C-alpha cells in the first residue's frame, strides 16, 4: 500500500463547476495535510493545509479532513481554466525530528470551457 | 512565507561526474527536504536534512550517491555523485517550519540532464 494515494486522473470538469479531489493516507498518526498545485514545468505551490477534522475554507478552495477514515479532499468551487494543473496531496508523517512530508502521485485536473 | 533560492536551475552533465545543488532560505527553517521528480511523476523524497545531524535517507537512496550537507538553518546542499543517465530528473528542495509544518515551500527546482 502506498503511503499517500490519489487518483491520477485526468479529471475533466466544466468551467464554473465544482472539482473534487480525493486522497487517502496510510499512517494513522499523521497530523498535518497539504494540497499543492503544480503547473507544468513549475515547482509545487501550497494551496491549503489542514490539521483538524472537518472543513477548512479559503476562497474558492475547501479542504476536508477525516482522520478516522484517513481521508482528505479538496473542493474547488467555480472552477476556472487557470485551475487546470496537477494537484498533489501531501502528508506530514512521523514525529518531531523524524517527520517527513510524503506526496501522493497527483491528480491531473482539466477545466474545460 | 519564506523564499528558497535554488541553484543551478538546470545543468547538463557528463556521466561519471558529480553535481552539487544549493538551496538558500531567506529565514531559518527547522527541516529541509530533498525530492526528485521524474518526468510526469510525483515527488519522491530522497532525504530529510536537519541542522547539525546526519541526513535521514529514504529507502532506495544512499548517502554515497546523494550526500547532503546542512551546515545551518538557512542552507543545504545535495550532491548527485557519479551520475548516470538514470539520474536525469528535476531535484527540488523544500523547507518546513513549526511543529506541524504549517507551511512547506519549495525552491524553483534543478533540471538535471546526464549525457
């Protein structure tokens, strides 16, 4: 089992709709979770981080965390063509100085006009 | 958020040689991570670098091949040693701060081609 799993996509969503991206992780002790967006040829950029169960909203983005199910998701409302990118789920695993951030394989999102 | 300057941004190297990649952060960070990203793939963690201690390597990566230095809280280097074409990839450094790594940010990446 991979430590962090995502559907690779591509996920195609019409402009203006809601895009839903999902991620599961294997380490039940993980404490913090991240969503990154990566455009082709660029470095990943942090969109959202979440640490507590429930929802966290930032503009058009909502991250959802369910630690019991070891599941984290990202919703993008009012999807725009500029949202077309690869979305990477990342999980902070380990404790203190042994912590490390592990990435999923990424989901390619395409917003069609 | 902090900014990481990574260099070189790209290089073409001969097989059998070594390349050292540098990352400079504009503020102190507890942890730095080195990743490799092969074309069309996600990020694979090479090692975690704490200041003043040996780097911790992930399975499949060894110190002789990827020696790392972390002399202070704002700087780290990764050397890719005795390179082969299979080492051609993008190498990324990342810094993270806080108990929960409230923000983990990236350098611009180094695109390495080994010929």
